[in-house]
């Protein structure tokens, strides 16, 4: 049974509020990004293409079925509808999906880096890891396939050189995760600039998993804890010194002079006097 009208209206209102929040945070500049929510009965509400998110109104949203066909609404659904359909097909617990372009997180994605280290307890509990997918042209089946590879085990992920995706059991949860993702990207960037991030220990992450389950999320914490400490190896053996042939001793000035004959010494003195006094002076 499909939800009644008020439920659809409420979802439409929540999507518009989330879109305006994303725009205010600078996560969907210009006409970027797209949002969707599960209506039930294999129907979804999605944002139309080419609309500024701060201008989005409930009546602009488009209702589509699981095949992507428009069932209600006059606009064209986002060109990245396939991405949303892939998430819903792989994650039956997902009730909302947000695709945005948070600048710091996309900076990591453009540098070929995911956000996968367990650095902050709150992020580990609420978000987990955000792995990086291979690059694929937006709006193509290749992008949908890249999403399918990571979405089963992750609530957030980065699209290489492109953007970020979060999902949640509600529109608010998907929105919170997108905000957290960008906030965490800033933290990770600062940690790198200060000399390197230090992940939480594995035991600490296990404790966070317990908290996560207590909060109603049975999925494991997917971020990466610190690795085991390095095992000390045998002491380094200094290299054997390379034998060197001693250089012959350099005679001192007195020794050199002592070896000159009286005649040679007189000639040297006379030459020095001529050079100092100049020609014609004795």
C-alpha cells in the first residue's frame, strides 16, 4: 500500500528543507547535487534536474518508479537517478539518499583519497568510513556500477573527482551524515597538515561498535583503526669501515725550507725582494 497524501507531502517538505540546508552550507553550489526519498510501493521522490536547491519547492519534486519512469510531476528527474536507484536496490534500509559536492571531501576524492581512518569517536559511530569509488562519468551506468560496489557496507562514500553520497533511514539522517562527512574531511585535512592523522586504537573502535549497536545500528563500524605497533627487529649492524690508504705526510714549511740549498734559498730571497720593491729598487 502506498503512503497517504500527507506522508508524501511531509517527505516532499523534508526533502526541500534538506536541500536548502545543503545549499546554505555550500555543499550543493549553483544547480549541483540531488536528493531522493523512498515513498513505498517501489516509488521514490527525487529532485528535478537543473534546479537551484535553495529554490526547490515540494511541487517541483518528481515521483518515479523503480525503473526510473516518471509517475507524477512535470519536471525531469535528476540525470543521476540511476545512482539513487542503485542505492535503494542494494540497501533496503535506506529511506533517503543525498548526493552533494562538499568541497573538502571532494578535495580528498580528487586527490585519490577516501576518508577511512577512525579519527573521531562521534564520526566512527554515526558515519563510519567513506571509501572512494573509481571515477565514472556522472549519469552513466558505470557510475551506478561503482556505487554498487561500496554501498552494501557503507552509509557514505566518495565519488572520485566528483562528489559524495550519503544515505539514511530518514531524510534527516542522510542530511546529518552529509554534514558530518564534510566536517570530518576538514578535521582529516588539518590532521594531515599538522604532520599526520593518528587513528583510534582497535580496542577503542570495538567499544564504539558497542555504543553504535546500543543506538540501534547493528552494522559494524567500518572505519580503519590504528595498526598494530611495529615489532622491533634485530639491532642494525653498522657497516664495516672501508679501509683507506693513508695519504703521504705533507712536509711543514720549515722542513721544506731546510731542504733547500744555500744557493737556492738566496735566489728565492732575492726574487722576493725584487717583487716587493719593484724594478730598479734594491
